[in-house]
């Protein structure tokens, strides 16, 4: 997959190169501030990034031109044909209110290989944001099933200590 980069007029950059991601920032947010991944370990953050199809970092500055501070993140798991799952989307609190999350979701949903793909996500508080980009409650929810996450089994499967 080709890495892509976008820079806005305010000096922020979105980049899909996983090498630029600041795992400490991502882990800190997911473990300490998210409501969906409080039990995640840093090792599992690394595995999730490694195994995701696309990861989007938002940076103050441009990581391709030198030092840049990561201020947001999202990852996509997809076959780039039929399905995509969007997860771990965040902008750190001190950078909210600048339109970064809208820019991020617009960038993701306009990716050429994701535009027509069936996208799913789970959110407890950002329904209005995602609705602006074509997301809606799942049709025929009675057809959907899930298997509950088990952190201990995930750690064992990756041969990691919790």
C-alpha cells in the first residue's frame, strides 16, 4: 500500500506511514483516555498497528520534513474491496475544536480504495461526526453477530505478558 500525506493550511499533516506513528501517544490515549481500550497494553497497540491495513496519524508539523508532534490517530482494517472497520479514532484533547477529526474522517472515507467499501465502526459519542460522512445505524442488525473480546486470550495468542 502506498503511503500518503496531506497537509492543511494550519500546518497540520495527516500521514499513513506507520513509521512516523508515536506509539507512546497512541498507547497513552487508548489506555488512559479512551472508553473502548482501557485494558490494552503497549505491546498490543504495536500489534494492532502492525496488523492494520492503514493507519492515519495527525501531526502538528510534517513528519516527512522533520520533527512533528502526533496529535491524532485512526486505523482501518479492510480487504479494500468489500469491508472496512474504522477504529481507535482520536484527537488529543488539547487539539480538539480545530476541525482535525472532520478532516481525518474525510481523508479516510475519500481514500480511493475505501470510497465504495462497506464501512463499520463503533462509537459511544461521535454519531454526528460520522453521519456527515455517510455512516448510519446498521441495517438489519439482527443479522449481525459478535464474539466478545478477551484480553487474556489476545495476550496469549501474541505470546505477550499482560
